[in-house]
């Protein structure tokens, strides 16, 4: 498994933390799920 590091604003981090609390999921789970939903028409299909 690969590791990704990124910088986000304090406000974005607080938003992510709150979302994780409400959804009872980890930050990694939330971010992986968002990546799986990415698609580019004709080039990249969402991952199942």
C-alpha cells in the first residue's frame, strides 16, 4: 500500500475531522472513498 502526504488548511482539517466523527469513519477511509469516486470521462473509471 502506498502512502500520500498532503497539506490542507486548518479549516479543511477541521471539516475532515468533523465529517469523520459524524460518519464514524477514519480519515483514511473517507479519503480513499473520495478517490474511488473520481472519474475522468473516457480515461478513468471509478474503482469498485
